[in-house]
C-alpha cells in the first residue's frame, strides 16, 4: 500500500506527541534562563554594594553611614559586614539569590579600600 491509499493516517498524533515533549522542555529552559539572569543581577548588586560601602568607609564616614551606603545598593535581604585591618577597610555583602528554595544560593561579594588617612602618609 502506498501513502495515498491509506490517506496519510499513519502519521497521526506525532505532532501532538512531539509538542507534549518539547513545550515543557522549552518552558523549563526559559525559567532556568530567567533565574540565572536574576541571580547574576543580584550578584552585580552585591559587588556594587560592597564597593560603595568600602568607598564610604575609606573616606572616614561613620560606620553606620558606610553600612547604609552598602545596604542602599545591595539586594533585598542582604547582610553587610564592615571591618578594618590596619590601613585597609573591608566590606562584605551576602544575599540570598532570588528564586525558589530549591535553587537557593548565597551570593557574596567583598571589596577592600585603603583608608584615606593612610594615603600618602610617610612610614
């Protein structure tokens, strides 16, 4: 029998079966891509927040103002820590990655700056 005799009925259902497999895979891929972009954006915010806090602390601003500068640039729920080691000011920012709990990550960024009072000082 040739195809014209059966009316092409042997291929029925293949398109539906292929769509049933491909569409959920594409949705899952798109969701993973969106989550990765959101996590990358939050990581960049952590880096920017750590830099802002380190700059403020290096300018001899009060500790509260330096932490506030970092928190302003940080993603929601971030934890900011500020420390000093000799002439260096160190600011660390930690934040949970956005998204479902299954994909939970802790994003971390750290910035170090030299305190302005020590810049150009004769040892």
